C-alpha cells in the first residue's frame, strides 16, 4: 500500500529530518531527481542552458518585409478607437471633414479607427462634452465595437475628461493630446524634442490625476520638535511641483537653442541674404517643394506632420541671386496653443522672412479652410506684414474647377506640382521678382587686386553687367548701402 504526501507535508518532513544547513541541499537534490515516467509529460522537451538562451526561429511566421513593417508593427503598438465630434457651426460637410481629418490624425498616431459619431449641439456640454444621454449611447458603441479609446474632436477640460471616462469606461483623449502624441513620435532634433516635451507638460499639468492621499511627512526647523510634523504635500502636489521645475528647465534650454538660431539669422541679415519661408497645412507638400527647389533630400511621406524639424537650405534665383529657403512645421485646424507657444522660436523663421510661400493642397476637398487655418497661425506669430505667394501644390491631382477658383480668388497665386515639376520654373521666376532688391545702383571699376569686392557684389547684390578691362572689372550692380559705400572709391570718373 502506497501513500502520497502534499508539497507542504514534504516541506515539513525536510525541516524535521534535516538540520538548517543541509535543508537547501536536500531541496536541490529533490529538484534534480527527475524521471521520464513522472516528469516527462509535465515538463516537455528539455534544453541545455545555451539552447534556452538562444534565439529560436518559429516556423510559419515568415512574411514579406513590407508586411512586417507596415502591418504587424502597427498592430502591436496600437489601440482601437472611436471618434466623437460636436457640430456647433457650419454645414454637415464641414463637420464630416473635421472628423475625417481627426481620423487621419488618429491613423498617423498608429490607431485603428472603428467608428465615428457627430452630435449637433449649440455648444459642447460642460460636464461630459456630448451630454449624459449621448455619453451612454457612446458607451454602447464602445462596447459593440470593442474599442479601448475614445478620441474627441476638440480640447476637453480636465472635468469633461474625467466625467466622460467615468461613463464610457475606457480611456478618453482629445484632439490636442492626439496631436501632441504625433509630434512626440516625429520629433527628431534636440530642439524639436524639447519643444514637444514642453508642450506636453503644459497640457498635462492641469490634468494630473491621483488618489491625493499619499502624504509625505515634513519636519520643520532645524532638528524639529513638537507640532512641526504636518501632513506635507500630497503626491499630486509633488508631481505638479516637479513638472513646473522641469518646465522651467526646458524653457531655459529652448531659450539657449533660440539664441543659436537667432545668431544664424543675424549672420544672414548681416550678409544681406534674402530669406523665403515655406509655410502651409500639414501634408500639403512643403518638403516635396523644398526638395524640388533645392534638392535638400528632406523626408517626404504621405502622412500628417511627417517632418517637424525646420530645414534651411541655400538656393539661387534664375538671375543668380542667392537666398535661403526654410521649411517650417505644418499647421492644422485648431492647432493647440501649447504647440504654437512651444514652437514659437521655430515659427519665427516665418516672421523674419522676406517672402512666404504659402503651400496649399490643391487636391483637398476644401482648400480654402486650409488657407484660413494657416493664416490664423501666421497672424499668431506676428508675420502678417510679410509678402505672401500662394502655391497651389498637387496640381496634377487637383480638380480643374478648384484650381480655377483658387487662382481667381487668390491674386498672387500659382499652380504647381512638386511631384512632376509642373509650374516650378514659373515659381522660381516669381520668387526672383518678389524678393526685395538692393536699393542702390552703382557702377564701379574694381582693380583685380580687390577681387573680394567683386565676389561680394555677386553674393550680396544683383549684377546688372560685368566687363573685364585692362584696369580691372567694370561692374554695374544694384547693392545695399554698406556695399555701395565700399565700392564708392572705385567709381569711374567721367572723361573730360
């Protein structure tokens, strides 16, 4: 007759039969005592330590490289979302376009959009954004679709965020948080990452949540004493204080980076190099246009906010005048004010430019809305006085009627295609005409020993004519006042 014992009984027996020092050895001997009959079925195939640590190929999971990067990686990282918007003004088409843009933003962030709903209201509900009854209906939609996130097409207050989450029982984010998430994914440079981090902390500060009951004990004065032990700061207060300290540090770092950018701008101004800024709606083709005009090799992708970091490249007009071309961050409707503030040093490229190329997507259903949204941000950064050329991009894919309408409404506009090169030559000629020209016209006979002055005339001014004579280089140029003063001693005297 056999008897069985439980693991707890075995442990008690070991504790009784073995002294303290030998108990561990006995337990190890039991673990080593493995038999095929008893443990083979339970443990399965056994491997040596090196085999266990090695990579093991799993059969049947091989697929095309495109599938791995484009499909499986996105499936691993993301969430299934339901979109919700409040329609307060405009037409039904306007509301649909706004929600369609929100869907594009969600997909850019890596989400899988399952459904989208819009509610007609005079103004968003102060408590739950869409009202208590509609919030319950939204909860049913979330349950039916199996979504794990709700994205609202607007900026929610902290109270609206909490109360809507209490009803739908899944995570709720707003348009601002979604755009900040996209910026955090796409920022590459040190300055871009710092600007995004600052905007995220500004957004997060009033929306911190916690139990509020974790109290740290504080001692007052020197060695302490009676009645000096207070409740101290709650955990959420500590978090807020730390975020404020990080924000202050981040602002100092951005200010230092701004100084470097300002020095470069001052150098360009000192050399009298005109500057052109490319501004426009996100995914309108700004980087494609920069590549077409300068061969910059900037990333081009059919995605919202694919490039965030500003790029400045040197370019030359058909007449030989040098200028700089700066690609700026893309804009979008209801661009969060945190981002406008954080990216102000970058957007100053627009305000300090001599000409703005306002790029608009000609294939968009309502390009006029894009124009209005971008001009609102340009107004915010104080660049309303800079001359503007409206560049209607993607002309090869645009509706001819839309192109005609835009060209008729916008007086200083041109239709181009950065992909095919259509209209690029005309755009370069237009830039040459619109750039500010030097104010003083000078004729000078520069000796060959002063070749630097001739080089400056080519880089800083506009050469009208140039002739090489026995005495030197005879120049007829249009230059700024400082260079005109340097060329004055070489002005040829008229023959008697």
